[in-house]
């Protein structure tokens, strides 16, 4: 049965999603970019004012939605609370826009852990994976390694979905196929970026 036929079948039959399907679907939660970790990664390239961080973020990651200044300073406050960043001595002022921040050793450890912890593979992964790849290039870390780790995580998730399809009812198998097709597209993107890391590095000015 072709994909359009599957859609017509589901609509005409008014398929009721079972608890098993709901559990399977919740494994495909949208993976959003971790703004706090991105800002922390940007600070690993060098100390910066909040104003500069916003514009650096918007240039690289804000194509669809830019960050508000309030989000920037609230995130920086949380990072300071968690000892991931600190204010430079002698540059503290009344307004948050005039404070210069730098990353701490603990912050660098957090960035490294974030970069090389594969995301849960799902069809909306690319935004976070793209952010990780760009940050790795900006701080001259191993972007190829993190892409390879994510590739292995994807392949493992695809094996799980293929197993879930075996002996499953039609609706469950259709949902598995939906996830598999998106994961295959992710893999193509990962392979493309692995082959074009030099181009991406030049594009972001590194």
C-alpha cells in the first residue's frame, strides 16, 4: 500500500491510537536546540558581552526565531548560578548588557559532555545536531566524531523500530515506517555534513 493510501485508510477507518502507539509516539519528542548549551559553547570561543552573544547566536542559529535579550540574560543568570560562567573582574556594571562573561572549567566540561552525548534519534533532530556541529567547529573540537556517534545512535534506533514492526498490527507498523523514513533522511544529512565539514567551517567564518 502506498503512503497516500495509508493516509486515506487511517482517515476513513478512524483508527483509534492504542496505548502501545502512544508510547511509541512519545519516543519521537521534538528535540529542540539547547539554547543554554549553545550560549555556553559560544563563550568557549572567548569572553563576550550579552549583547554580542545575542547577535552571534542570531547569526548562526536564529534564522527562524531570534532570541530576545530577556532570554539571553535569564539564561546567563542560570549559567552563573550553576558555576558554568563568571563575570570578568573589573567589568561588572549596573546593567546586564554591560557585563562581560567568560566560561569556567566546569562550563567547558558541560560543553564537552553535551557535544558528545548523542541526542535521542527522532525526525526533528537536525536543529540540535546542527547546533552541536557548529559549536564543535567554532571551538575546534571533533565535529566528525560527534556526527559519527549520532550516526551509530540512529542506526541503533532504526534497528529497534524494525524489530517493533515484526508481527505488529498495521497501524503500529505504519507509525514505525514513518519514523524510519525520517531517520533515513537524518542519516543522509549526517553523511552530507561529514563530507562537507570544511565547507561548513568556512561558512561560519572559522
